[in-house]
């Protein structure tokens, strides 16, 4: 005989424990070993709100809260200026890599801090002595020819004219621009808002509006064609005091990195990430203490760590955030070569559980290859995820697309790959240009000749860059084209909102509270359940993720 359906909820209460596992049972590694994100799932809760209600705001350091929990890795095939600006506009943050001269890295930080949406801060500029053929060449290569002319041919020089396509039409290619440029200019002063600048462009019917400082020097440019494309970015990651985008950058732990840090701070750095594969070293502890003494307001993300013990060292030294992960990255061979590391889900949980007691957020770094992994990292206590491979194929990542076996791809390499280690010499004198193709051999980037000293051993993420024999901890390859992060990040964000709706939580803090109070439940997945959870049984299929 069946029970009365109206008693279903009462019957539920009579069970001595809810369905599924509490996080403490799931993460009992003495029972099931270390877990990766694919080893478990969250159980569904109750849907009683729209997905668009979900807030993904989360803390990544003691004093920095982001509206979306997305960070990009400090890797030379992932984060330079374009990625850092785009991610900050979309509510996350990109960490600018340090496998380049300190001056270049500082210039990237400055560009992020100076960025104002809609204004082009690094426009193509020519001088009056350039020729018509130079404009035609730019038009052929870049597709536009409204070019400001300054006395020195660079941004910052005195604005003396502008050339447009009509000015160079039917002209002898060798004519100097001084003879064809328009000198009667409509300009706007630095500090003007986008809205005011738009009005000037509309009324003047010009295609380009140069923005100048009080001495008439060119600061930036506004293009009519961009006005139409201009999106607003309500989630943008901005310093609440200055209203500028947040800038983050990585440094190493060698003495020379202190000088690098000075340049970065001068450029406006908000968050420094101390980049090491094994964060619990005397070099890193010294560096944290140095930073806290010299720049007490700078937020310090230390790492990487995967255990409570490592975390305790860095927290005690003053870390404001911790980066968690050792061996989980998609390009990583650390676990294979060093026999050291930890499955990522277990590492995130162990460190986050400990660090939360001190109010120190953790960042789940590496091994994120889909929206589900992000949700799981947040459920295990991470304040954000850091992604390398997932973002390396986007337009904003450094490097050009090329074709590999018929697919449009970009190079992506581990910072512990031989190629990356050989490019980034201690002292930082190499070019910042990421010159990686699948064929790039080590001979292209001659290794530094210095033998390892204690100082050199302290120089790097992998403690191996300056050794006579380099031991690789990463590989070099390529990843498929993912389009712009301006479409990809909104996909991750909306995906998160839908997942939270399924779980029945409206925010990251509610998710965390639900996990802590054991209301949000988990289930382990066997190997065959993982097969079941993927696409199976089809003859062929196309996997399109968003539109
Ligand atoms: P992914 O998102 O899975 O591709 O992992 C990116 C993360 O891998 C980075 O943020 C680093 O923590 C880590 N990583 C970068 N380069 C290497 C390497 O050469 N070996 C091991 N880990 C690396």
C-alpha cells in the first residue's frame, strides 16, 4: 500500500540524514583519496528564482571583491594588456605575466590603469614628415586611415593635424603629410566624459576626436565607428577610490624582483601575485615581508600551495590571498616529473577550509576546463578561479592565430616549459614578444649561461630557470580559437548563474554557507558515471557551447 502523497515532506524529515554527502564526507581523502573536479557532482536543490537573480560577487583578497570570479593566469601566452583590460571590464581580473622586462610589464599595468572605455589610449600616430604612402600602408594593413599627426609621431607629442582617407586620395605617395593634413582641428580636453565626447563628435560630424592635455599634447582618440560598438560594463572591476580598473601583475622572488615591483607600483599596481609553483619557501616569505613593509596597501596573493601547512606559513607572513594548485594545469607535468602535487578539488578544499578561518580568500588555479569546474571550485571554498588554457585561445590573449591540422589555434605553453624558461632570463632583459609556434626550438632562445647560485635558484617560479640543466615542468602546444573574451566570459557568467539556480543558491556566499551547513549536498562519481555524464552513444555530434 502506498503512502498518502501529502505526507512526502513529513516522511523526508524522518530520515536521519539528507540525501548525498556533506562536503566533509566527500572530502575525506582517507576514504576515497584525493579528488579532482570530475570526481564529484553537486546535487540539485529547489528552483524558486530566475537565474538572472544570481550574484557572482566574490572576494579574491582581504580587500578586493570582484563581481565575477574569473582571473587569468600570469602566463606569456595568456595575460598582457588586452586580456587584463577586457577581463577587468567584464568583472574579473587578469594577472600580467613577468616573463618580460620589468619596464614592459609596468607599461602594461599603466595601460590598464589608464584605460577608459571608448577612448583609444594607444592610437596609431604619424608625424608631419611621414608620407602619404605610410597612410596608405596603414590603411591596407589595419583597415583605417583617420590618423592624428603629432610633432614627434607618437602619443604624448604636440597635436598638429589629422589625416583622413580623403586627404590622401589621388595624392602622390611621396607627398609629406605636412602638405595634406588638416590643421584646423576639433579636439576635446583630457578628462572629458564619454557622453560629452560623443556629443562633440555628433555635432562636428567628424570621424575622429583627438583628446589633448592642457598643453595640446595628444592623450587619446575617440572614433565615431567605435561609438556604435561601445558597450557599457556594469560589472567592471574598479578601485572604489580612484574609479580606475584594477591592475594585477606577477613577480618572482629574487632580489631583482624588488626593483620590478617598484616599477609596477609606480605604474599603479593594485594586486601583486607572487608567482611560484611551490610557495612555501624562505624566498617567498622574505618577499611577502618586504612588500608588507614597503607597500602596506598593496594586496599580496601568495602561492602556490596545496596543503594547510604551506598555507599557514604564507598566511603568517602576511598574505592577503592564496593561489591554490600544483600540477593541475592543462600544460603541467609537475606531478609526473616531481612526484609532488595534489588533486585539485582536494587541494582547494583543504586550503580554503583553513584559510577561511583567517579571512584569507583562495584562488583555485589550474585545471578549469568548463563552467562546471568553476562552480565546483567555488563550492569548495574558492573565491575565484584562475584560468590559463581556457582563455589562451581568445582574441585578447597574446600571439597570433595560426592553423594546425586545419584548425585555427593560438600557441599556449607552460611557464615551466623549456621554451618559456629560456625566454625569461633572470634580470629580465629579453623581449616580451611571445614568439611561440609549435616548431619553436630551444635554440631560438639561447639559455642564460650563468650557473645556478642560491640567488639564481630563488629567481623563478620553478627554481630551475637558471640551472645548467633545466628540468621542464610544462609543455608547449596550442589551443583552439575561442573568439573574444567579451563573448566567452559572459557565457561563463551566465552558465554560473544557471548552475547556481539548479543548486538553489542565489550567490557565492549562499553557496558557501549551504556547503558549510551541509545543506548543499554532493555525490561521488564512479568512472562509469563519468562516462554517463558525458555525451555518449552518438554516431557523431557537434558541441557548440553558447550563442
Ligand atoms: P590551466 O588553466 O589548466 O591551463 O592552468 C593554468 C595554470 O597552470 C597557471 O595559472 C599556473 O598555475 C600553472 N602553470 C603555468 N605554467 C605551468 C607549467 O609549466 N607547469 C605547471 N603548471 C603551470
